């Protein structure tokens, strides 16, 4: 692996010099940070990171390589990858290639050897912002100028970029140490899952809970979903700003009260908008596998994984919903349920893999809701 010079430049003029790994070239996106200690392969392949350059706060990345199973989609969606120290001699019995090889094959530009602590603190102080990583342009002034011209994520509909093109059935169950990913068990409930950037582990846990899952594109009309006669509708995670995804908001409005609805992440934001609420952009978002979430029903604290840059303004929907979960770091809404209709959602990721499994009971809650309203 070469050690070519690489530069990361932010729109506000901050510049970091390091060495490249992965693909060479130039890439751009909103620069964010993730506080997970493991799971870089799942982070890379999470469609919710479309349009973003991800900085890992854990200092050593790459030490267990890459395998063919630990993916959340068919390919990486990050625009670039930033680490303090990349380790090119990984050791793990499941690995098939190094992280450098994987990123190089997938055309993802990476930079290593920068002070990720300083970068993270800067983003916390001044907010997530556009940035450029380059191995071909060594002029910092030029790169800052490019970063300043980049669009921000506010106002961008990225769900339409990452969604599937055609409906499909999901037949893979949860992971087993000896067998790998299992076949789905017998199904009791029929679920239609909207794909706004859906993670595979959500689908695995739905099937493992006894759901027959049909995944549909983000713009699928509500009438087509209802024609499938599902027991419930799932609203997935996804990237970008929820407000421009107007087609999804309209379809959710048509589904509310007709079928039980469960949303995760972007799915919660879209549900809030469908109820007439508003969303807002967080300063630097929540990205990581160690967020403290309180279930307000039980007063128990869960450690959860998160990946979002927007949140629902609870003041705009409080007459229709009850907040069920809150983030103990900043008191943002992490979950709500409708006061009268069979609909609930969470902002965090109960399907986290790897990551905390504290919140997997939410899938059982969805099953219970479908059973109660089964026709």
C-alpha cells in the first residue's frame, strides 16, 4: 500500500494533511463523525451515509479486515473515510481482504494519519459541514474553495438515490456463529417495508420475528401497498433531509389508520411529517453505537446505535403523539407513538449489528401491534 499524500479540507477553511488509503482521487460530502469502536464495515455499507464523509473517532481502524457477511447493503455508500491510524495487517478468522483492498476496489477515497480528535472537536464546535478529500490536488486553498461550493444536506432527497428499483422478497434470517445467515423461519405476519435506504439487518430481524417481508421502492403508492394486504407497514432508515421526500410523506398519510406502522430513523422523521409536524437539522448529528436512550414507559436506559442528522420537533406533533424515548445526551426525541392510531417509531437503530442489542424488543412490539389489529 502506497503512502501518497492526502488532504481533507472543510468549507470553513480548516485543513488536515495525511496519507491516503483505499482509492486515490478526489471526493466530497458532508463531514461527520462516528463514535463506534467497531463495525466500520457496516458503517461503510449503511445507505444512510449517502452523501457523507465519515470520520471514525476510534483511533485504530482496519484491524479485523473485511468479510463478505457483515454488510448492510450491496455496496459502500459513504463518500469518503477518515481515520487516525489505518492497520494494514488485520487478524480475524472471518476476514477475506483488508479494508484498504475493499475501499480501493469500491472506489472509496480514504485518508489516514490526521488528528481525528481535533477534527471531531471542530465538528462538535462548528457543526457538520461540506468537505473534500483529495490525493490529486495538493493546493489547500483550492480544496477549501471546492468545499465552499458544495451543497449542504438540507433540502436534498437522497432516499430516491439509494432506494431499490423494483420490489423484492427478503428471505434471510438472523446470523448464526456456525451457519452464518440462516433462512427465514415460518412466517405469520405479512409486512411491506418501504426502502428509503433500508439496512439488511432490519430485514433479518423482521423475518426472524416471523414476518414475510416484501421490500418496495420509496415512491411506491400507498394504494399498491394496501393491495398487497399486509398486516403491517415498515418505514425504513435512510439518508438526507426528510422534508423533500414529499411522496413518502403523502403515502404514509394514506396508510395511517389502515395498517399498523413502525418506523426507524428516517422512518420516524417521515412519520412525524406525515402527522403535520416539522423536523430540524442537528448541529452534528448522532452517529455511533453508544447513545444513552431512556424508555419513558419503563424508565430503563438503553445503549443504542444511531445514525441521523435530523430530528422531529416534538412541539409540532405533541397533540397527536406521546414521546416514548428520549436521548439523555441532548434530550432530543428518540421515539413516539400515536395517541389513537396503531403507529410508533424510534429514531435510533434497534437492529444494530455489531452494537447494543438492548432495543430489539421493539420488533416484538411491532408483532404485538400487528396481532392486535390482524384482520
